[in-house]
C-alpha cells in the first residue's frame, strides 16, 4: 500500500511544529527509553516487550489507559532514514475486542530552522476502519495529544495526567469557584488561608497558602478560559500586595510559569492534564526547573490526592 497515493477517506494526517532541533526530536523516536516516556494520548502509559529500531525490526508494546484498559500493539519497521523518515505497519486494538486495527504509518521530520515540523500519516485498509478508530478510539484527538506529549518531552516541559472520579462539570467548578479551589489546591500539609478570585481573561487569583511554618503567596493571571475544557494562566509567586515574589525556600525556582489545565471526559470520570513551563525565566531558573521534575511529580500527586478527597465529600 502506498501512502503517497492513498485516498483521504482512509487517512489520518497530523502535523505539529515542535520547538526543538530535528536531531533531538529524532532521538525521542529512536531511543527505546525515551519513546515510552511520551508515547500515547494524555494519561496513557506504554510497556515495551520488545523493540528493535531497524528495518524489519519489531516493536511489541502495550498501551495502558488511565482506566486500566490495555491495548497490545505490534509494529514492524519497513523503512528508517535517519533524521528524515520512519515507515512502519501496526496491528493492535483493545484487549478482549473482537476485531483489531491495522494501518501503515509514515512519520516525516523536516527541519524548520532550530525547530522541527513532524507529520504523522496513518493509512488504514478501508474507509470504514479509518472511521471506526476515529469514532471508537478518538484517533485524531489521540494523535494530537501524542504529538503534544512528544513536544513537551523534547521542549523540557512538565506534564502530568490524573483521572478523577467525578464528571467534568464538577471538576471544572473545583478549579473555578474560589471556595472550592481554596479547599483542595496546594501540596499536602498546606492550607489556603486567604484567596480572592477575579475569574476572567486578564483576571487574577491571588492567594496565600500556609504550611510547615511558611506563608507562600501566589497569583494566577488568566490568559485563556474555555469552559469546561481548558484553563491557561501565568502562575507566579507573589506577596500580600499582589506583586511578584520568589519561592521562599528555593530562590532559583522560576518566579513565573505558564500553566495549562486540560479537562477531558473519560467515561463518567474526568482526565486532568497539567502542563508547566517556565515563563520569562533566566538560565538558572530553567536549570532548576529541569532538575526539579521529580519534586513536581511528588507535589502534584499530593495535590491530586487532596482533590480526590474533596471530590468524595463534594459528591
């Protein structure tokens, strides 16, 4: 099957411009330890049974969804041109399903200055199979999220997802109503003692959290609000007057970060995805951020546990 002559009704084509050099993006695909760190939609994990990144080699892996569902896959590499092109066939599907999915994929890498344009073209055997994976597996959105995870990985952003046992409208209220937000947001051991919310683009959430003998002032400056799916804001350390501040215990931690909060329906539950990236940061701040991934995972895991407990009471 030639993807060059394939009909659009059998194709899914996803393109993303990634803010990283071509060689860095290529390495994220070629290195078996790296690809499992970003492969799949938000909230998915990948377990590899076998991977041989060479022509004729196999990648046998299982994608595991936030709900625990397993999706075994077997890919065979047909063509590998370093820093240019990867072609593979893939067969797989949800464990226990009556029918699997088969497609041929072509991944192309094009340098755009110090950035990389990556295109993922998947061609299915029939239009019906293409339509089925879009309808039942959310293949288009899943592909976009996969490339979003790749971009975050190579661009050095922090990304974490968590499924919570509540519908999206309730979770949205927990992020956007001041009393609810103050009741759960923040690391374990901290309590929000004061908070004021002006919820609109350009508005500010100004708060103080207290814990371990420390008062920590912060503020969010809202940039984008798309209810009930997305929030984006500048997350800054502050002072009691609303000015810019610094982390009281880590002076080289970024003073400001761009925070993106994504909420997606996952059956009757909600998948929350958080992305953090330094904003107007200097070299020392970017270095501290890069070295602090483990602590960020720990902090957000504790925050999500507080949200779980709050939602259990809320429901």
